[in-house]
C-alpha cells in the first residue's frame, strides 16, 4: 500500500451553542484545511465524516454530502460513519485506506457534532443509545454509570483504595484544564484544582462533575493525500500515517472477563504498533479518549504506556505531563478542550499533526522534537480506533 | 488491487413489525451468509453495516459492533455507514476496498433496518432528515413530494403528458408486484393492476400510494473475500466485483441544472462502467432503486439503459421485464420486496449474486445465462452508489 499523509488541518472553536448548523460547521473547517494544504474544492475526491446525533439534534442526516457540495466539492463520494465517540477516527482510518490502496489521491476526513442544544438529561439519555439499548441502558447504564463501574472495578482489582484513586482521577482532570488554558480552540479556559474536582457534585459515584467531559459543538477535519500528491503539491510538513487499528466489543456485560481493561483497545493498539513497527516507548505525544478521568487512566494502560494499575499514579507524578514519560492530552483533552462527539477523532488527529509539525510553540504546548504521535478514541461500549503518525516517512 | 468476490448471502424475510431487534435481525442474516460461505465467526475480520434509523426506532446505535460480538466475531473492526437509503451499498463498496487493498481477506457487509414501528407520518417526517433539514424539509420537501416534483419536471422536459407518464409509472409498479409474488422474502405477495395503481390514494400529486414503496423491517448481508480466500475456501460460485461507483449531491435546490436527471447517478455509473470496462449493453440483470415508480424510470435512464425520456415506455413495452432488453428488479424491487432503508443495498447485492449464480430457477425468476449484474441505490437527495458484478473473473 502507498504512503499516505495528513497535509492540512481544520479545527473549529469548540463551544456551547454554536450558531452554525452541522453543514456550516463542517464547511468552515473544510475551507481551513484546504487552505492549509493549498488545494481547491475540486481537488477533493471523497469525504469521510463522523457524525452521531445530527438527526436527533437538528434533524439533519447525511451531513457528509450536503457540506461537500456546499463547499464546491461537487458530486464526490461522501460517506458518514457512526461509531459513537469514535466516529471521526473511524472515518479517518477509512479514508486512509482509500488513499493507501491507490483509489483516491486526495480526500477529506473528520467529523462534526452539535451536542449542546440537548438538556444534559436528554443528552445523557440520547447518547446512551450507543451502549446496549435493550438490556443495559434500561438497567441504568448511561455512560457516567459505566465509567463509575469501571472505577470501582479498577479500585478493587489493583488494590487502590477509592479515596486514593479519586485523587489520581482528579490529577487527570487538573492537568487537562491546565493545558486547555493554552488551547485557543478549547471549550473551557479555566484552571481547576484537585479540591475543585473532589468538591464538585456527584454524578455517579465515584464520578463527579469534574471527572466527566462536557458535550460540545464543533468540527475538525484533515486533508489526506498520497505520497504522489504530497510531492506534487510541495507539502512542506506532511505527517505520515504509520499504523492504524480498530476493534470493537459487544455490550458491557459481554466484556466481564476483561473489565476494567477494554479489550478492544488492546487489540486495536496491537494493530497500530504492529503495522508501524513501533512500541509505546517510541511515542512522543498522545491524544487519548478522556471522556471520564478514569477512562484516561485505563486508556494509558491499554495503549501500553504504563503497567496495569499504575497510570493514575503516573498522572499524579507528572509522567503524563510535558517533560514526562509520555505527554498526554496537551490539547486539554475531551475534558477541557471539549467533546463534540463525531468530531473528537478529527480534533485528535489535528492536534497530533500540529505537534508533529512543531506548530505548538506559539501556544506554549509543543513537545520539543516530537516525531511520533498517537491518537486513541473510544466509542460507546463498542468501538476503539487508534492511529500512529510520524513526521518522517 | 486484488480480485474480490461475494461468497455468501443472507437475507431476512422483509416484513412489517419484525419481533426482532436490529442486532438480532443482523445476527440472523450473518449466520445464513456464513453458512453459505462455509466460514465461521472467527473468520470474519471486519463488519460494514448500513443502518439509518436504529437510534430513532429502537434507541440502538452502533448495531455493527453489538451484532458482531453477539455472533462470535469478537473484537473485529466494525463500522456503521449512513447515506440514507444507500447506506448498505455504501457499506458494501467500502468493504470491497478493505479486501481489494489487501488489508483484510474476509469481511461481512450489508445492512439492517427496523422502519415500520413508526407511524407513516413519523416515518416520513423522520426520513425527511436525509434531505436538507433546514430549508427544504420545512418547505414541504419530504421524499414523496421530491419525487412528485421530479415527475412533473420529467413530464414537462420530455413532453410526456402527465396522464401518459402516470400509466408508464403504473407499469413499473405492476411489474414490481408481479415479481414480488415469486420472491419468498418479499414484504408483499399481491398482484396489482394498472387500475389499482391509478385508483390508489393520492400521496403527493402525481405520486399515488402504489407509486411509492413501503417502509420495511429487514436485514441482508454478504460475505466478501479476496481471491486467495475464495480459493482456500473452495467457493464454487464466487461472484466478482467488477466496478464500483459512488457520488453525491447537495440539497435539491442545488441540483436544479440537472433535474429531473440525478447527476450523482450518472457520475457513479460512469465510475462503475469505466472500472469494469463494461457498458450498459453488457448488463444482463439489474436491481435499481425504485423508491417511487418515477425513480425507476429516472434510474434506468441514468444507468444508460435507455435514452432520456424513454424508460417509462420501455416498462410499458416489457423491455425491463424478463426476456426484455434489461430485466430490472426481478426481486420485486423496493416496491414489492420492501425497503428496509439501511438493508436495501445488501438486499440488492444478494439478489444480483443469486442471479449470477443461477439460483433463481426454483423461484421462477432466473435470467437465463446471466453473467453480469448491476445494483444501484439512491440515498436521500444526496448519495448514489452502484456496483457491477460478474460470475467470471
């Protein structure tokens, strides 16, 4: 298969109550990404878009076709992907294959979501459809309670008393907000303390408000191109796909043997590492799926950065911070940057691309000399997508 | 790219009010397809599933992951596609690429929908989200009215007086029900006359009840494999992908220059013909998207089977029937077989596969000696997918 690179990025401000429709949000970031890549709408041969709640939120399905034609990429092949929070990453991984195989040379991939017009109760209920809708949701398994369960299992399995685990979880959120302060696209620009986290209201014990990411409106996308197109366009800083992985799980109750680990993540990251010939030690910077603080801890272990039961302590010690063993979520992560569901994968990909281009200096969040980056997205109970990128071919 | 074939089919009974959930429906047809192919769940490396209204209808997103794990295809990559009625075809085309590229050897693709628990008003309103939701739906553009508009434009453009066009449209529906009688999986087993069509109640003039397909519950899927896998498994009658095409359009108002033709179909079919090196004259049997009788007429022209303005007369003369120039929708089509939105592409692919295997003799609807077949699916205002298959490599 051919070498494939990210050659342009677009990322909207993440916010509450965007005045734009999904089609408009997606169009805006598409123009930004095309401008960065130095291409025109007619150069785009296909679009791959993650979007989850467009029909519920604004009565609009098929965003992928309407935005493509609105920006002037007329009549291109346009597909929408749904894998809950991993929808955007799923779309990007799929787009990679259509270029790697030689079928297309230049495509656009990413995602968009308007998720804040819901009341939080409706949002939680609606989003719970991306767990098992027949048995588990009626038993109370909305996502806050799923991650509350995982936190209890984690505490028990690794012998970390809940008060200690909660302090570790708080460290994750505190770090996220610290970096969100520096990200101009972030939804929140507000530092929080460990005390703020531990005093915030209880959502589903032990998950408190500041252990949970918000819902967000936003869009993010990348332009993906073949090596030939990279050369033709004279792209100065292409960021190359090195490894891709995707796996899924069944309903939560079918995963009991592996919980609180998420088996699909371990398999997906094995695919990414194996394809790239890289190991966790090679990763210079990572954006991972911190929908809840405990989710970050589980993710960092599943990706192989830390031994099981030790990632929480790693956050406390600064091992996941700038200068640490593996800098994680220097964007602010879902917790502070925000979580526009279908757009989150696109946002992670944009963040990693910009880190590997060395563009974060001006925002004071550049990992010096970062060459290899990883993104990781969890969708509902079921889907895990991760990818490894490098600024060297 | 590698040669890729369909090696197994699964097709549920299409019906009203299925007692099964989407996950259960999908699991059932997956087992049928695996049995046909002689493979086990562990052989499936990925699933590609079209599903549109699962969240609205039964509060279940991410059907693709849950069914895969329920059937024992644990932790495989599972993606859901949405392109309105073309979702299943989009999924199959995408699955083709992952095998053709060499990444996977055996995957499952198709779709599922439960669309009949809606009242027809809610169904029409909900499905209208797959047109433009902000400007055109509030102006009354649900899909019956979109196709009513196309019928008026067609009548005007080609100088066919509306009463004459309505008789041609009636011929499409009559033929569909004639063949639906012979298809054991069809939702309707009821012959209708031209008079029945023209006396049926008016939905959106000139579209009457019998010019419109129903909503349906059902699932359909295929197993897709590389040439190596076909050999290893000793598949006796593989059906090979020869050409694929996909294109999309913007909102209806942006298409005014081309209406009543659908530009995306013409582009998608050019892709399919060009890739396969075939022409419309080479096609022995076709399943096309007859969501409304006028849609069939427009589709048969867009695929190149007839000159513009002449396809309605072709149906009247029997040119689209068994023994005619191009036998179309010998399954009963969406009109009589039914239209489970996300599953329709899978159903078309199963029908073409079985025709090219010569398996329709027992149902008295085999096109004798059929070697090359085409499927064509229209999704909302926006997406067109078609594919050409052959029983010769």
